[in-house]
């Protein structure tokens, strides 16, 4: 694995091998749980079972893309967004489900608090506005929007938190 560092240096991390020469024949076997860290042509042998395992097979099982909870929030927001009227059509950036509450402990009835930023502000025309939506979602009544508020001109820090660029 090659890693480009902030200073421009390239480091390499690779599985370590044990090599033995016998009768002018060199035989190498992988060193279980060990890796070689190379930086500026200097090699350091390290013991790290976790990194060794990840280099050999773990990376194949890494999730690619957004985390599952973020994808779930986007899916739920898209479902609920369709219930808003056209007035709020610009609020599609960085959707979040801020809180979900069960109604009387029922797993099928919820009060949902969601938020998102206005898309038009991403061009740098001004600070973002944030929509806050409170709704109920029940089998018997479907989705009912209870409250919609717009928070005008949120700070850059707040927009970064909304978009998970800062935490």
C-alpha cells in the first residue's frame, strides 16, 4: 500500500517476509503478523497483526462510499422530502435525520426531525439556509408534516457540521 503524505513523501506498507539462503537458493516465506514500513528508502519492520490482516484480505471487505447511517438518512430524507410543497424544493443538500422518536413506544409510529441545506447557496452566493422539518409517520395516517422552519444564514461551521465535514 502506497500513501502520499502531506509533505509529498511516499511511504509504503507491505507484508514482511523471512528469507533463508541455502545452497545458493533463496527461499522467502511471509512473516505472520509483521509488516515493513518504508519511508525515504529506510525500511522498518513492525509487528501489527491487525494491519497485516488488513493488507492481506481486510481491504477487500471495506465499505466503499458513504457510511450506512448516512445512506439511511439520505433515503429517509428523500422519502419525507416528497411531502413538502414546491416552496422548499431547494433544500436538498446534506440531508440529516436529526432525531427519531417512537410514538408511545410503538416501533411503527414515529416523530421525525430532519434538516437539510439549500442547494443554491453552494455556489458561494451567500451563507446557507437550513430547513428543519418535524413530521409524524404512522401506518394509519402516513406521513404528516407538522412543522417547517427555515434557519436563515447559518455559519460556515454549522454548514460544515451539517455536511459532515466537521464534527
